[in-house]
C-alpha cells in the first residue's frame, strides 16, 4: 500500500508519547508512514516512540508542543515542513482529563484548560493541516482523524462531565469541518474509544477504572490501545476513501 523513501506518507499524531497515540505511531510506522508526534512533558517517552518508529523503517520527529497554544502549533507544523516537506494525515489525539468530580465542584480553570486542549487544540491543528493539505491551497489532499471518546455519547456523570462536553464539541467540529473541506481532498472523521487500558485513568484519580467497569461492557473487557490504533489508521487510509464526517466506535459494544 505504502511507498518507500521520500514518497512515504507523513502522519502527525498529537499526544503521541503514550497510550493510544503511541500505539498509533508504532502501527503507522509498520504500515509505511513517516511519523511526527507531539508531546507536552515526557520527553523520554516520546523519544522511545520515535526510536520504535525508526526501528520499523520510518523517519521520526518528536516535537514538544502544547496543542492548545496557537504559536506552539504553528511551530510544530513548521518543524514538520522542514523535516518532511509534506503532511498527509493528522491524528488529533492529545487530550487531558482531571480528577473525577461532580459538576458543582469543578473549577473554571479546569473547565477552560480541558476545553482548550480537547476542543480548541484539534481545531488549531486542523487549521494548520488544511492550509497544507487542501487542494484549494495547492495541496494533495489528506485525512484528519479526531480522537473523541464514548464519553461524548454517555456524558460521564459524576466523573468527567467537562471532559465529555469537550469531546462533544470535538465531534460537532468534526461534522462541520468534514463538510467544509469535502471537495478539497480532505476527509475528516472521528474515532470514539471506549474504556481502554491507558495511563489516562490515573490522571482521573482511578488507575483501575477499566477493570471496575468492564462488566458493563458488552464484550466483558476493556480495550487495548492497539485496537483503537487500527481503527484510526483505517479511517486515515485509502480503504476509507468514501468515508468522511462519521465516527467509528471502538467501545466493545458500549
């Protein structure tokens, strides 16, 4: 499917140092992509992912960039321009969660930060990607995959209603932007992971959350990051050539 050498397609995965992002980076390299990842804090983890990409035969670039900061996003895409000279796929994966809480106990700074990273960040990255991908700007087209969450459908009451709401905003953006660029060679879709074994649950204060709720999942288990990565890369690739503005649930049936 993929070409070799300088013709290899380039994928950017935000938040690529851990969890679903890291799994997607590794699988993309095996599928023939050169891979750029952004990360915020854990340089060692990002460099480990980059090393795995190179071991799989791809070129790798790891850039420290907060996707909620427009200037840092612009620099990230400039770095990709210099390193690869192209971008074919954007995976808006970077997201944050905070400690489980009811709405009345949430602080406004937390709400603002969660929306900045989870909703505005993907819009900033998509803006930069579209300027490079869109045929109306002389680009060759491309694909954008926004990583949402089953929380957008379920609402996450008593735990993360702010996170769920930010993912709902991301989904509405996905629908609108897909229609906006559909005739410019860009497909825009979303993946909704369900309860996946990643480090994110520790950020919410309950590292064992997936095991606690796995009996409520029809398949009776949590998901692995690689299972979501396969869904992301299917939507990103040519097998999904007539798919845009839609969502693929990777939730075990929940």
